[in-house]
């Protein structure tokens, strides 16, 4: 910036000085020469007054003597020339030896009645002379031409000295001007450099930087304006970023999927919930068309409908792949601040859980109906048989009544388990289950004691492995019921004279209770569903063994009431291990 200001200004100053010096010296030389010409003219007319009578009487010797005498006294060369060009008097030369002068420039002008001035090199005197010739009249007729001349070498020397002084003065002025120009340029360029640096930092986003205010009024106003602009930009950008962050926070925290498309069906925004629903990457998806990002024909039709319709549209979308997902899509036109349509907005509600709950409800109703129907049908059938005459046969009557009693017990067991499960769910939802730090070993020992009779009937050993120091926040009677269900299952599906292991251990911030048997085990296909209500791997065997199909579902809901989880590992013909994992701290 300094060089860009300093160099042009310095060049302007130098060129101006050169022009001024050249013009001044030229004008001074012209002035000197004009003065010399006027002086020579005066001397010529002075000589004319003294030689008029001599010219009239043709007294050429006297004319020559006057030229020599006055010329030596005034350091001027006088020459008198007749109209014919004959020289009749000269200060420095013999007139008789001199050639015709009528063709000389100044003589020719004087012969025409004008003053003649000429500067040329004199071969006689070997130097530059200025010649001034004036006409001399007698009785109205041109009588002679009087020429005066002297050397201008002294004038040239004086002019050279003046030029030297001018040049020296100009150089001094140039140096002073260069210094002053440097100071002024720096004074101008420093604020400009600061403005440039400030503009660069503003462009890089450093809007907190403030320009120093210079003394120059114009640049001062510019600096103040730029600082004000930076403050306003900073405030506006902060407002925009705050609004954007709030918007992004709201979009990210929403469980609904939000997608925004432009008029060309290119994705312009998407929240985290939608990214997870479709399993796509935000950076790769933004700016691309829906056909490139979401390979779902129903979703593509939904966006097209939302863009082409002035009314909100709704559609149910099913996503396949990693499990089915049911989405309720709501689409509407997306408008800017002026109300102009700029695209479409699609909101997705994940209805998968509701659908699953609805399916569970339907399955539960169907299973309950089926489970209750079987014993009721059996009871009704045998009662009708008894009423039809079987009462007279005491042996058949006793047999039929035993069957009715067993079916009634089974019906009672199903209803009891349903009521227990319902009670656990209600208390869990209402946070009515009270948890207290209790020793887990006591709970496990009590559960084993409740199953000792069934285990003894099949000669099954139930072993306990639990550190008496392990405590956790639990509901003792609920956890005991869950463990009893697991032990009861293990005994049912284990071979006689086998072993059931009940153990407990700490895992970081959790405690794990597991019941392991050596029974028939489960195939991998059944593992994800074993904790569902009324789900049986072998329905015939389960009913034969007296199972209701709700035991493992009760275990799962008891674990969930403790903010825990259940799990199972099983291998066909090798046995199964069921896990209950509970937090060590009060959730």
C-alpha cells in the first residue's frame, strides 16, 4: 500500500519539478536574449546618431573609426553596411577585406525596413554572437544598415550557472518532497493498511476485531462505518446461529422424523430421527434427490404428492430391511418468510411400536381365549358326560371328576398368572413397586426351597452359588417369584437326576442372576420369542407339564420393574441358561 501511494506521488513531483525547471530556464534564457537584443538595438541607434552626417558625405574612414572607437569602449562589435551590401565600417575587421553582407539574415531583415536579430557562430571571432541590425534613413531613404553584436558566451555561462542552481535547488526540493511524500504516504497508507487488515479479518469471520480510529476525517468515517458494520454483522450472525442452533436442537430432540425437500425433490434438511429411520448419512444425503437417498417408492410418491398438492397429504409407509417399520407420513408445502412455496416438508411418526402393541394385544386376546377355551371345553364335556348317565358308574365318575379338577386347576393357574402379570405391569407403570437393598442370596435360597418338592420328585439337585455380600435394590417377593419361575421351568425340562445351577455375580454396575439346566435346550429360532406371553416351543409337552405359557413373560416384566433386563442362551440337547440382570444402584 505504501509503495502504491509513494511511487506515483514521487513521480508526479519529479516530473513537475523537471517541467518547472525546464520551463523556467527556457523562459530565463529567452528573457536574457531579449534583453540583450534590446540593448544591442539601443547601441545601434546610438551609433546611428553619430554617423548620419558621415554617411551623407560618404566619409567611410570616419565611420570606421567611430565603429572601432565605440566598439572598444562598449565591448560591442559595430558594423555599418550600405544598401548594396558593402561593409564600410567594422570594429574588428578591415571593411575592405570583408565580403558582401546583404544576404546575412539580420541584414536582409534591416534592408526590408525591419529590425533583424540573429544568433550564430562567428568564424571571424570563433564564438557565438548575437547580431541586431537596424535600418538607418537619410531624407526618407535607406542610407545604411547599422549592426551591433557581442558574444553571448558569458550569457550562456551565466545561464548554465543558473541552470545548475535550478537543478541543485530542484534536487533539494525533490529530496524534501520525497521525505514529505513518504511521511504523508505513511500517514495515509497506515490507516489504509489497517482498514485492509480489518477487512481481511472481518472476511475470515473475526467480527469481534475493531479497527483503530485514525485522525484523517474521511478514513475516520470509513473506519467507524466498518466497525459499525462488523458489530451489526456479528449481532446478526449470532442471532442466525442461535436460531439455527435452537432449530437444530429442536429437530434433533424430536422423535418424529423431519425431512425438507426443495421443488426439485432435493433433500435440503433432515433431522437425526429421520436419519436413523432410513439409515443414511446426512453429509452424503444433503443436496441429492430423494431417488438417490431414499430407495422407497412410497416415500418418493409421498414427496411428489406433497409438492403438487396445496393441501396437506397423509400416507402410511412401510420400511423393510432391518425389520419392518410402520411410518405415518404427513406432507405439506414448505414456504419461506414471504409465503412463497420453496419445497415440501414431510413429518414421519414411527407407528411400529403401536402396531406391535396392537399385534401383542390381538395375540394376547387370541391366546387367552385359546388357553381358557381348552380347559373350559374339557370341563364342559366331562360334566355333560356325567349328566348323561356316567354318574351311575362310580369308577368313571371318579375318573371324570379328577379330570375336571385338573382342568379347573389349570384354568385357575392361567387366571392367576394373568392377574399376576397384570398387577406387575400396573405397579411398574405407576412406580408403586418399592425397592429395598436386600441380600440376594437369601432371596435365591428361598426360591430354591419353594421348588424342593418338585426337584425331589425328579431327583434333581438344585445348587446355589452366591456371595452373601451381594446386595441390590430389589422387591424380594417379586424377584423370588421370577427365580421360582426360572427354577420351575428348569426342573420341568430337565432329565431326572440332573443338576440345576442357580448363581449370582457382579458385572461392573450390574448384578447377574442366572439359572442353568441340562435339559433339551432351544433352537436359535425360538430364542427371540421365549419371553412372549403364551409362547411355547412345544405346546403339547408344555400343556402336559402344566405350563401356562406366562411364566417367562412374568420373569421379563419383573426384571423390567427393577429397570433390568432378561436374556437366554441355549443349545439344543445341551441345556439352557436364563439371565436376569439388575442395576446395583437404585434407578
